[in-house]
C-alpha cells in the first residue's frame, strides 16, 4: 500500500487528489513542522534525508517532490494513461532515487 508522508504546509494535497482520482488505496502519515524553525521532524527525515514533503513510499521505494510523485503514480497505476510525453523526465527519475 502507498503511504503519503504529509508535512503541514506542503503540496501533499495534489498527491492525495490523484490517488483518489485513480482509486488507489493509500494511507496518510502526518507530520508537524517545528514551530520555531519550520523544519521537518526527525521522523520524516528518516523517510527522506532532507525532510522533504510530500514523499510517498510504495513498498521499499520512496519518491519525493510532487511532480515526480504524480508522474510515478500515473505511470505505475494510471491504467495505461502514461505520462503527457510518454516517458518520465530525467529530473523525475533522479527524484525517485531519493
């Protein structure tokens, strides 16, 4: 199952919207920013070294950055929809390695 790692004040909503549109089962794990520093908690940095959000985990794969996540979800779960260009971008490919 896909887990959406949601940090308050992030772009996780667009990922949640796509998961709903594609009817993909998922769970949300919520994180709160530090009130003084606005940084992600250590528990999110354990998922992504920079504490970035949104991040999804799909099995042992972690994908960061909302655009890369959307491309990944459409490519993997889009029921043949593919991506707008027919393949993923080099930037998205790099983000998937996070």
